[in-house]
């Protein structure tokens, strides 16, 4: 594989991780019956940020993963499981 192809593959994998993480956030929030705004207040992010995270459009910092876990009452491994191949 040449370098540009490797980079494109790596970027695709990274973007897929954020989409999968966002889907887990949305699924968990929905099961709990929370709106994006309610979740945003719990993790100190705006509703727009929650919408972008759920869509896989916004990258988040590791300490934000911890905030989501605390809000949902789960361990980080629960939200991160299955994101990487």
C-alpha cells in the first residue's frame, strides 16, 4: 500500500470510531429517555455539541468520555467497547 492510501484508510477508521461512539451515546441517551439538552447539562456541553457528537462530527476529549460515563452510570469500557478493529 502506498502512503496516501494508508493515510486515507487510517482517517476512515478514525472517523468510524467517532461515528460508533456517537451512536452509543445516542442509543444510551434514548434508552434513558433524555433529550440532547438534558444530557448536555449533565456533561456540561451544549445541545449542539451533543448533536454533533452523536452524528460523529465532533471529536471529544478523554475527560469528556469520563463525563458521559458518569452521567450514564457506566464504566468507560462500556462506551468504548467495539470502537476499534
